């Protein structure tokens, strides 16, 4: 129809000229209609390249973090965790933080393990403190934060997480009614499946003998290799999903959009708004665990406030899929209770860190993040990646030699 209309407009041309004009018009129309196809391909390529470069920058850190987590999981049994969390006293909460820091960083595994230890008798408040610590105080998170957004965020994470847990414990003591807790515990005992249940059911920890003997025994090395590979299997959707989304946002969303959202043009309001805005972005991101750090890097470079980015990182346990698991595990009312208390705890702790670090002048003056390099160069990152790929290969080799694939299949 388009060519017909154009041909009518050039009626004074000869028939052959008229035909050629219509064809030419169609070609111009097609070019006008689809000029974005090459641009879209280029934009997608740019986003994928940025995602890959972020992965390359954090690869050795992930290997190191997962290795440390695997070693700890191999020498600490889940039953020991239950025995160490009988109440919500200050000493017990401190143990919960230490045990959480020594566990896997996978948010789904942390949530599943928390429900498991609650069913076995662990105190509900202490178990939730363990859950928050298991995704906010782990080694791999600290390393990736330092690599992508700076050591200041690593320090803020390790200072802010205990404050967050303390606020949550106070809120639980003030507002968690016995009836709601009883209902949640009854729902937990039903054993409704969420995600990573197979990980929770498996316990290959070595508990006999001194610590070093456990680690370097044949059974210990096998357990470490299994936990190492399993951590990668559990977390790759979040890691690569976070990298892809971060790459797309870095490539496509202008910094002005983030600056407007975080009220960057109003510095004082930005400090107040950021800790409450960060969790909102996290809830809608669907990315958790260490996978949200690349997103945090994009938000930070885009102009987000220090406290806002910290609160965003804290909120990996409030993404919509995990909220739905809370509903299955503990009931709808408890799900909303956890959403409210955790949200307030995360925002409050981030707000405290925002003003504390501001007073100490620890907040970086420039919003820089490691998401801009677009090529692999021969630097310390490349050297470390090569070095850490060697133990990775050895652990994977042992995993396959000792029945690892069969174990993963049994975990579904």
C-alpha cells in the first residue's frame, strides 16, 4: 500500500519510471523501518561484552570465595549449626553471624538451610540471623565487592551486616507475636519444597579429627570438591543473570536516569532516600547472592548513593522468588512480617553506615566501578585468573572421579 500511494504522487512519470520509483520507495521505506536491526545487534554485543568483562574481572575472586566456602562446609556439619542456635541471646546471635559467614553464599540455599535447621529445633530469630549473615558476610561477596566497587563497600558490608541483624532481632523481639511464630513453625514442619532442597539434604562434612586432618584427608578433599562444584551449579543462574542484566543496564540505561531515581541532585535527600530506594530495586531485580554485585556496580557508577547501593546489596534475600518461598515455608503472614522487618533493618543499617562513613570521609568521592574495560589485557587480573583456574581444574577432576555427577543428579 505504501508503494501504491507513492506511485500516485508521481503520476506524471512514465510507466517504467513509475514502477522503478515504487520499488525504490519500498526499499527506502524498508530501510527507514528497520534501521535499528544493526543497532540492536551492536547494542546486544556491547552488553554481552560488558557482561563477559565483568565476569573476567571477578573470576579469580569467585574461585577463591567458593573454595573457602567449600572448605568450611566440608568441616562443619548442619547438625552442629542446629545445636549452636538454641535461643536468641546475644551470644547465640554472634554464633549465628559466624556460622552464616562460614556457609554458602547462595541465597536460595541459605533460605532452604534456615528452614531445615528451624525444623530441627533451632531458634527462629537466631536462624534468621544466620540466614542474613550467610549471604552478607561470606568471603566471596567481600572479594567481589572489593574488585568491582572498592574496598569501602567491603568494609561497609562487614560493619553494616551486624547492625542489620541487630535491628532485625530487636524488631522480632518487639513485634513477633507468639501466635504468628507458632503458625509459621507449623507451616515449616509441612516441608513444602522451595529451591535447593537437595543441597540442604546433603551433608558430606568431615567431623572426626583435627581441622587440618579433616581438610587434607581423602574424604575431606572429596567433600571440598563436591561442595565447590555444587556452589557453582547453584549460583551460576544468579551470577550470569546478574552479569547479563548489569551489562545491559550499563550499556543501555543512561546515568541521568539513575541519578534522577536516587535524587543525586539533592545530596542530603539522596542520603535519606537511597537506603530505602536500594531494596526496592533489589526486590524487582530477581537477582540475588553475589549476582547482585555487578548490578550494584552499575547503580554506583550511575550515581546511586553509598547507602543506597549498600542497602541494595543487603536486600538479596527479598527478591520476589524468595518472598514466594517464604510464603511456602512459613505462611503468607510471616512472609509479609519478614519483608517488613528485613526491609526496615536493611534500610536502617545502610542509613547508619551512610552517615558514619560520611563523617569518617570513607565514601569515595568518585563513582567508579570496574565495568568499563572492554578487552582482556595482560595484567594482574589475567595472571590471577590463570593461577586460580589450576585448582579449579583439579577440584572438577576430583569431582568427576568421586561420583560427583551422580550426586548432582540425586539432588535434582
